[in-house]
C-alpha cells in the first residue's frame, strides 16, 4: 500500500505527487493524511481552497457519515477540499462538525481512504486508530 503523509504547504504546488497518485490508483491501496488527503482530491480532478482561518490544535469534532460516530481530532492545516466539485468516484466519508468541511474521502471503485486530520499524531484519545486498521485490511485484501 501507499501512505501519503501530511506536510506543510499549498496542495496546488504538488503536481508530481498528484501524478504519482493517479499512476498508482487501483494498483495499490492508498491512505492519505492531511496534505496527502488534499493531493488525492486534486489528483482525481477535485479542487482545494484556502481556509479563512486554518484548523489548528486539538478537539476538532469529526463525524463519520457511514457510522454516525463522532471522534475528536487533531488538526493543523490551512487548506480544505472543495466538496462542490468532487470528481466521479470520490465520496465524502467524514466532515467537520464545526464548519462542515470535508474531513475524509473514499472511492467507490478503488481501495482508497483519506483523512484531513492527524490520526497518526494523537496527543490524547486514540479514537481514530480504526482507520489504520482499515488500511491494513485493504492491503491484506
């Protein structure tokens, strides 16, 4: 599988990352975090935008659409995925309860999951460890 990590910056500058994602989609399970999440959306034809006030710090509530579960997340980003222009196949899987921004994506046809927040850097509850278990299951399948 391929894990696309977080990183600072404007996702529109990562053209090479987008090309790599497109070339591997459907060939490997992909999990993407934060800037990786934004890059996945852009690689598949989506758009991102700069948040007026970035999401920084802990205690950001995020809701999983499929399960209805709300988890507390740690965030550090200034851009978000524009859900009004999602490409075919991408589906919003999670959203931010504070401002409604996209917090997670999945793909209808390919093993792909992405999250906007930092589940790998939990300073408190490990509410989102299930995402890494889901990624491992995708790789085993």
